[in-house]
């Protein structure tokens, strides 16, 4: 068995896929999750798929005593992968304090616990949202930082907290900036299970499944080839593998601070995504044009070449894989984990 990894938010969408890859690679996995936007069932399925077991604690990372208890019980944690956070942009605008409280306080609590227990390696779940509206695309890691909503600000702040804390304490800090995570595990056993689908692909998927009548395309008057916004969609299994590569790297030898874009490096428009879903599902999927959604940037595409080189990692799944795995998960489990 390889080293012990603590995964916060491990029962969530990206967390559960990462736990699966970690177990498959022989790591020992300890999950801390408050199950506020996740289900224990995701991890039961991860255990079934891998034939391995993990340790689970239903603990909120803001609960100092609860988290301390985990660090006491689970000796020899070699590294932390930190996913636990709230992630809905619109909700963060409505309720900024909840976002700062949860995302910042929770992360500070985790960092303090790491310091107390001599854990000095962390892989952090950041987002392309830290670039705000990028001046040039594909965006590189050294681009100007400029988030535009409380969710994004919380990610920028956490990056800074980790950089400052890491620097003075000689930590290995890997900041992974995801572009648009989509798709599900090839088995169709685990996937994204949103209470309400704010993101494009889960929404389209629910329309295809007949759970919703139509999808709104938010704006077709952008300066893009077909007028709809372009995003760099990245398959969740590819994302998960990048976390494993990051851990492999920092566990092998000290690295200090590493910052990587995780994207496929190519963009698709909203219309192209809907069209791909129609083609793969063979269903009509009603779409209507609606006004722009406030806060959307026309184009967000990342340059993943730094991660490609340093982590020897590449996004292997193409558009069809992203859509077909989403559809497989949707049809196999129309109600997600419920
Ligand atoms: N869209 C629609 N209809 C929908 C949902 C989305 O047309 O019902 C459009 C959006 O306007 C956007 C594109 O589809 O142009 C993608 O939207 P998503 O909501 O799927 O993704 P975002 O790019 O807005 O957000 C994602 C993550 C955020 C992260 C952000 C960074 O979900 O967590 O990328 O840019 F902050």
C-alpha cells in the first residue's frame, strides 16, 4: 500500500472520481465530507468498483474538534487533497458570507490542522474562475488573476493562503485550476448529482432524460463563431488522474509551489455541446435562446501545456466520451444517488 491521503470533499463529484483513481493506484484513502452536497453512496460505489475500502468521516472541515479527531485517529497522513467547498457561482453572489465562511474558514481550519500534525503536502482544487475574463486565450498560469464573484474570490484567497503558508513552512502546494469539469466514470456508477443543474451539461442531460422540458441557451450574440459562449470542457476522470499525478510528484521529492491549468486546451460552444448531446443520445433536446446570463465570459479556454509536461498528464477523453459518459450515468441513475 502506498501513502495515506486525506481527501476533503471526497464524496462529491470530482472527489469521488479522484478517490477511485487513488485506490486504483494503491493509495490509502481517508475521506472527510459533511455530505452537504454529496452522498455516502458515491463512496460505496467507489469501493465496489475498486474492490478496496476507504475510511470515511462525516465531518465538516469547519468543525475544528471533529477535524482534529480525524488527524489524531489517522496518523501518518502523507498529503491532503482539498475539494471541500461550495461551488455555485450564482448562490455565492446571493450569499457571499456563506461562501467566505465555508470556503475560507474551512480551508484555514484544515491548514491549521496540517501545521499542528506536521502534514506538509496539499493539492488544492482551484478553478479557471480565478482568471475572471481572460485577456488572451488559451490562458496560461501566469495570466492576470481577477475573479468576478464571491465564489471566485474565495478560490483566489485560498490560493494566496496556501502560497503564503506553504512558503514559510516549506510545504509542497499544488494548485490545480480546473476549466469546465464534465462527464462521469466509464462504468456509469458514479457521476455528477446536482440538486439543481446550474451547469450546462447536467442540465442538457436532464432535458434529454425528460426531467426538464428545454434547455435555455444563455445568449447567442457573443463574438464567437456561432454567437454562443465557448468553454474548455474536461472529463472528470482526466481531472481525477491529474490529482494522482500531482501527488505522485510531490511524494517523490519536494517541489514547493506548483500551479497548473487542467483543461483539454480546446473549446466548444454551447450550441456545439447541445448538438453533441443530440447526436449521442439520438434525442431531439429542445433548446431556446434566452438573454445572456450575467457574469458569463465569452471564451474560457486554458493552456494545459505546463501540466502536460510536468505531470506527464494529458486529457485523454474527447467530446464524445464526455457526452456519452454523462448520458450513461443519467440513464443508469436518473435520480442520481437518491
Ligand atoms: N449555459 C447555458 N444554459 C444553461 C447552463 C449554462 O447556455 O442552462 C451556458 C453558460 O451561459 C456558459 C456555458 O453554458 O456559457 C457553460 O456554463 P456552465 O454553467 O456549465 O459553466 P461556467 O463556465 O459558467 O462555470 C464553470 C464552473 C464554475 C467556474 C467557472 C469558471 O461551473 O464553477 O466555470 O469559469 F467558476
